[in-house]
C-alpha cells in the first residue's frame, strides 16, 4: 500500500471506545504485555486502558492530535481489542464504523483497498 496508514492521521477510535480486555494481558502477570501502569481494574477478570472508561474518553496511550497526526505509544504492546479492530475487512472494504467515527472529526471516508490482480 503506497498510502500511509489512515490510523496515523485519525485516532478517533482511541477516544470513542472503552478499551477493555482480559486482565492477564497486563505485564504484571507472567506472559502479559500491556503496561499494567496504564490500565485500571474493571472487574475481577477485566481491565481497561486508563482514560477510556470515562467521558471524555481518550486512551492514555494515544499521542498526538486527532485528525492530524497520532500514534499509539504502546503499539507493540497494545491490548487485544486494539489489535483486532479492523480498519479494512479482508475484501479491502473499509469498516463502516471507522467511516462513521472519522466523519465526527471531519475526516473523509476511507477508500476501499485495491488489490493487484494475479497474473
């Protein structure tokens, strides 16, 4: 893909959803990887990213200005919900939820990905 990752200029999902995940993903548990210092306890089995459990939401790991230039400060160690939220589906079509959220901050809808044809 020659275009930059659209997430690097958006970031709205990091200010819209409560980012909750299984407690053992945190790095204070053997095998965990999400920085525990950036999480809060929800239930005995769930944690969430700080900043994502109250209004206004903004994940503590989000850096930058929405709609301009953003990044995740723990990208390699982000929790499962962040890893699994699809910007594009397998067929290259954009996730309608992304387009809905992007519109809230004045960003245009995503164009479908065009895959090269097999020879």
